[in-house]
């Protein structure tokens, strides 16, 4: 999908101009028992898991951290010169962009077959690792569940004027908008975004800030990923959470379950360390870490569910080919068009 390259190129230019979004250059990946990972997931979230893999495998892991879009930009710039062997992404669009450019290798069937086909790529160039349900966080002191919509499209109703929190610059929101463009169409998605703007939606930099605003009563509702609530509830106790969660109507775009994912770079197609790392993240140990420590969903059939969270089968996200979420360019352009970026 060549149309994706302009936005990715701009992100790469931003790395050079800001000089602060990626770690120092990764070392040469040629030495034995060394694995170079480009990670679009925060070190705070995945660092302990990578340390555990190092300790168990004896493989030294060298990591570069930035956003998924920035890492994809770096990989597109480096091409076959990249030292990276593996790309760990927060969302599927960045993986799809690399796959469309032929930069990811097709994974062995034992890896691709281990993931629920609903939550992974269709061409076998990357696999889903965890699921992240989009939800509406609401002020449980002021609202009952019956008063909170199960469709995001109802958030443009005047009832919610000035009381809806969104994070347009956040990768999760952008990926959600991309999914809406695929599932609902361009016109309906643009109308929804314009409706949010007209309804004076409140802009936040990230999901955590939205949850905090709902939890303190600053706004009534906000769009977030489910695990932010569960992580905070684990710290303070669910009974002490003012914010509560409303899941979308099953089977609709409002019930989207997005995924994180991982792919192996084409130049490392037969790399034993890269394959061992991917298998480790999909193993019982790796999946248990994600479920218990980051409270995301396992996308391995029969895998665990975060404590007190509804099962994926109950959420029933819409049918979606995640390869269709690669058009980040179109989403950025749309958000700019309606004035949200």
C-alpha cells in the first residue's frame, strides 16, 4: 500500500528533528545469541517480559523504543539495512504498512496457527499477541449503565455536549477511527468525528488522562481501551473506582477488539532467536504475563482472561481483516480535515 509512505516518512523526519523519540542506535545483530527488537510498546509495559525471555533463553535482547508509527517509519527508512530482527507493535496498522512494503517475512505455520484467526493477519506476515477492547468509561457516581450508550455514534447526542473525552493523537484512537472507516465507511466516520467536534468533545493526550478525568468527575464519559481501567482498579481496588466501563453492542464497530502484534523482518526469516522470541510471547508464560501484568486479552485459543473482565466471546467484536487497518495516512488526513489534529 504505497499511499501509506508519506505519513510514515513525515514521522521519520520528526525523529530526526526532535532527536528524542528513539533510543540510541541498536547494536549489530550479527553476533550469536543477540536479538534486536524494535518496540512500539512502552518499556514500562514490556521491559520485564523481555528481561524474563533473556533470563530463560540466554539470548541478549537489544531494544529500541518509540511509538509504533515511529518504529515503522524507521524500518521503512532502513529497509534491508535494518539491524532489527523483530518488530513489536502496539497496533496492527504499522505492521500492515511494513507487510505491504514486503519488509516482513511469512511466519511458520506453528506460530500463525496458534492465534485465533479473528485476531491476527490473514497473510501470515505477523501475528496478534493481545486483544484490547474499546470501551466507554463513565462516571458511575452520576450515571447508571442504562444511561450510557453502547454505540459510540450516540456520543454526538446533545446530551453529552462537552462531556465526552477523546485522544485524537493517540494510536489507539487513530486505529479505532481506521476501523470505523473500514466498517462504517468514510462518510459515516467523518460525520461522527464532525459530530464530536460540534458536541464540544474534550481533547486529551492519552487514554490514562481520559480515565482520570472520568474518575474524578471532570467529564461524564470517555473513549479508552479496557485495560487502563483494570490496571488502575488493581492498584486502588475496583470498589474505589468512580469510573465504570460500558462495552459496545456485541458484533458492532463499537465493540471493536483491536490487537497488538509482532512480525519478523524479512532479513531474519530463518533467525532462530527471532523465532524463539515470537514463540515465547505466544507461550503460556508470555500470555500469562500480558493478562496478569498489562490486563490485556490473550488471543491464543483457550488463553486466560483478565480477572473480572468479560470474555472475548461475550464482547464479540465485529468481523474485521486487520490488514485493512494499514491506511494510517487516510485516518491522519481525516482527523486533520475535521480539526482534531
